[in-house]
């Protein structure tokens, strides 16, 4: 089973760019891009909480098990 | 002065030492000529060729010392670039440790070789084989062993740092 990141879907729904989100949560655009493409080993709870706060969503909206 | 700046300054000093140390040693050798090493217990009547051969053998620790300095320079370069917790830095620390151990072992080999070289032409019964261990040798061995342990720990730390960087 793999964890798939649906961040791009939430960004489109909230009409926010990756650059804006990265700036708001305090990570680099490069790291956010890696997260979107699922090329990271993990995400810190702190980062996940900030993303959920900015996109007004739940962690389950961003992460899906396939 | 932050860590990276200090590493840059130290790197310059180490680079200067790596150049001046061999120049000074070779310069003194050429200026004063080879001398009978102190504490070997051999006669002062060795020939010039014996003295020169003994002096060349005695240069081995200097060669290792320069290698250690060049490795330190590489390590400080990594520190100056902000790559303190890296596999490459751990490798450099390991090589410095190996160099220090070698600095501790070399005299144990060199002293006997030099004493045999310098007493080779002596009459039978008057040739010498000198074996000795100095506090400096023990210091280098222990210091080198400690550096090897530190290198192992740094390699673990570098692995943990790389794992941490893969988290966002």
C-alpha cells in the first residue's frame, strides 16, 4: 500500500498557487513540489497542520492510501 | 564569527602549514645536512650516505603529516560550505584518524630501521637495533583511535541528517 498526496487537487480547489502556499507555511517551493509529487520520505505533523490551516481542509483530504 | 567563517579561516591556516611544513623540513635538511637522530644509541661515525638514507626514512612521518593536513583542508572546505553533517565529512574525519594512528605507528618502525642503517658498517658486535615507544607515539595512537570513533559517530549523524532532510 502506498500513500498518495492529493495536495495539487486541494490547491486547485482553493485556487492557490504552490508558491503562495509555500510562502505562507514557511517551506521552500522546491520542498512543496517534492511533497506534491510524493517524492519525500515523510511529512512533519507541524507542516501538515499548517497546510490544513491554510487550505481549510483535513489531513485526509491531502493524503490517501492506495 | 560564525562556524563557516571560522572553518574558512582555519582552512587557510592549514593550507599554509601544509606548504610550509615540508619546505621547512626539507630546507633544514638541505641547509644543515642529515644528523644522527637523537636517542638511537648508534655511533656518530656513520657515513654521509648512511645519514642521508636515515634522513629520508625519517621523512615518512612528515609525508603522513602533510597528508593529514590536506585531508583537514578538505574537511574544513566542507565545513565552510555548510556540509558539516555529510558522509564526505565523516570520511575525511576517518582518514584523519587513520593518519594519526599511522603517525603513532611509524616511529615504532622507523627507529629500528634507522638504527640498523646507521650501525650497518660497524664491526660485528657493535651493530644496533633500537626499539622504543614514546609518550608522543601513544598520544597519536589514542588520538587517532578516538578520531576513528568520532568518524563512525559522524557517519551515523550524517545518515540521520539525510533522513531528516527527506522530511518536509
